[in-house]
């Protein structure tokens, strides 16, 4: 049941996708059509961004993948067991328990799985160190800044060493400086733990900087308008943002997004 | 610092001024003591009748605290059951409301007929007045867990029991404590009303009955002294519950941390 991420399995992406959406659509009780016939395959080790305008159903798609909402039609196939901690989820808000310390919040997935003792504690301490919050284990969420709370949230999602990490516009509410910092930190964590990441954003710059692949979505009902591979050199760093390749790629993704939204 | 002083001194000054005016008015107007005693008369009565009044206060206080404890435990359990089953909540909540809005003075005589032990009868009356804020507050609290946290618990495969103990109960704790602070005052009111209706419960006489008795005998300074003790008790109950609530929530809840150390 417990696997590790020692081997980045990018090369087998085509052979065995970790996530496959076939003809998935979603219509809410109110009659609102959020998603229409979405097909998507995500290979192990990929960093995929779902990019689209607000209200295009990106978050709904993510919730379907997480099993939090059933699709109205179509199939969502996961190569992993959702409930065993193989899947991590980071919400737009940090979503921490205010009555628990940082370490208790990060330990939550283990606590639910009834795993106690030294091993979970060590893993939680390691995850807190990995997001740069060593020394804050016993702080309460209200004592931390917005960026630090989001780091706790990421640590909690990473503590079970998930195969698939879903992030729903996690940095949208943060200021620019914190956001850029957390972008870099997320990349370092991805390189280290090598989960497959599906990242929802409406920022072109963020998606190009982070991803190996971008799925551009249309406005409501959401469907995948374009699937772009981002082959900027790895590992990415601040220098990437200044490179002409990055600018060119942003330009291209922007144009694709504009096309998808129907604006000339 | 200045604000703290202002908070203490300003109300005290108002109180002192009020007492001084009262004293002067009572003495200068010549209104008889059995209609409006001066504060000095009340203080005298408090000194003379104090020991026997305190004995009665203890009787009332015992009923109040027992009713409050019963309200906290039974009210909390009712809220728990309500939160576990929407059907039960919808079916029974209206009756909790009916029990709450029916004046206790009107039900008290019935309860005193039905329940033969005087202590239990008084306790039941006080409990009926006190339990509702705890039930309604705690039910709201148990149902207001963060939606994303609920989703997260679901994602990690949490059982219903885990969702309840790790998420709903901690979420409800501040609501429960707020309800408890309201119920503290209500339990005292309930106990007093029940004593008014029940009269003297055998050998033990509560403070409320002493007030009635003092009224019949036109011992108005003693009536005021008993009233004073009752008010002080109510304030003390509130302060103790407020202190407990702050102690419990001091580490994390906004109501406490916002004005805290930082």
C-alpha cells in the first residue's frame, strides 16, 4: 500500500496514466452546465495546470477527480486508491483547524487513518521542514501569516507522500511576493517528492512557470480547448522568468487562452 | 492601561453617584423606610440578616448550579443527537422551542404537583429555563463545520465518529460555551421563579422565598438585601463562566485571541 516516489516515472506516462477522464460532464441541480465532455489523461510525474477563466469549471473538475462530487456523465479513472492518503488536496483557503497546532494539523491524515506513534510524527516534522516552517510546529494558525498557513496546508497534503496532488488555486488569495516565493517552493517540493500534480489557476504566468503541461479550458460549459506541452528547461528558477523562451511561451499560452475564451 | 482604568472607574463612579443620590433622596424626602429604604438601611440589614440570608442563598445556588450542570450535559447531548440526525432535529426542535417560550411561571405549579421531591421539582423548573440556549447554540455549532474541512475529512476516508469528534465538536465548543454563559443567568432566574411558586420547600428556604416573606412583613430593607445578594450571585455566575470560556478558548478562538497578547 505504501509506495515511494524514488523513481520519477515520466517516461511511462503514455503507458499508464495515473488519471484518466473520459467524456466527463457535470450539470448541477440548478441546471448550470459546468463541464461538457472533458477528456484528459495525466501521466505519472506530470505537473499539469488547468488554465481557464473564472467559472469555467476547473475547480469542479478537480473535485470530481478527488471524488468530492460525482460526474453527471462520463468516467473518472484513477490508478490509485483515493482514501488511503495516495491523493492530496490543497484548497484555495488554507482550510486548517484553528484549534489545532501546526503539527496537529499536518498529522490529521494519519490521525484519520488511525496511525499513531513516532513514524507519523517524524513524517509530519519532515513535511513541516520541507515547506520551511521548522520551529512553528506548536504555533496555532491564527499566529501565522496567510502565506505560512498555505504552507501548512501544503505540508498536510504532502505528509502522506501522495501519488497525486490536487491544488485548487492555492495562491490566488496571496500577495505577489508570497505567491512567487510559494511557486518556487512548490517546484522544489515537486522535484523532491515527485507526485503527479494537477494545479488549477487562472494565471498564465504561473501556469507556464510551474507546469510541464497546460490544459486550456473554455468558459462555461468548461471543456478542454488546447493541450500544450511546456518544455522549458528543468529545474526552473527565477532565471526562467527572465528567459526569452518563457516570455514566448507565455505569449503563446495567452493567445490560446484568448482564443478559447472567444476573444479575438 | 488608560482604557482599563476607564472601564473600571467610570462604571464605579456612576454607581457611587447613583447610591449617593438615592441616599440623599430617601433621607430628605421623608419617604418611610418600608417604601423606599436608603442604601445605608439596606447595608445595615445586610449586616444583621446576612448570615441567615447567606444560608438561603446557598439553597438557591445549589438548585441553580445543579440545573446548569443538567442543562449543559442534557442540552449538549440533545444537540449531539440533533446533529447526527436531521430527521430527529426537524421533528423535535419545535418542541424544544415550545418548552422555551411557555412562561415557566405557568408550568411551575404543574411540575411542583408532579414531582414530589422539592429539590427535584425546583431543579426541573430551572432546567427548563436554562437548557434551550445550550441546545440551540450547540446545534448551530455542530452544523457549522468548515465545508472544505468536511471535504478533506471525506477525502481521507474519515468515519462519522471521527468527523464528529475531530471536527464538529471542536467547531461547536465556542457556541456551546456562549450558550452556557446565557444559561448560567437563566438557571438562576428559573430557580428563583420556581421558589416563588413553590414557596418554602420544607426545612430549607431559598432566597426567593425570603424575598416574598420580607415583602409580606414589610421588611423592605431585608428584601433589598436579598435582592442585592441575588444580583451579586448572577454576576458571579456570569464571571465564572466567562472565565472558564476564556480559559478553554484562549489558545485559538478569535473571540479571545483578537484582544490577546499580541
